C-alpha cells in the first residue's frame, strides 16, 4: 500500500482523528471514496469532448 506498513497507516489514522475529530472521519472517507470512484470512471470511460 504505497510502501507504507501498518504502523505508518495507524499513525496517519491517529493523526487524522486528532485533527478532524471522530465525527468528521466518516464524512471525509465518504467524500474521498466518491472522488476516487469518479476518477476511476473517467479513466475507464474517457469522454470525446477533449479531443477537439
């Protein structure tokens, strides 16, 4: 996972909870997931509008 081990991921998660608070983490994850899904869809189905 991007060259990160579980200890690094745990530290990043802990810092995220400390900065944003436990109530904001699900909202941030949801919006991040939607954004990544949109990027993947655009990569798999490029539109022809940009070819002009």
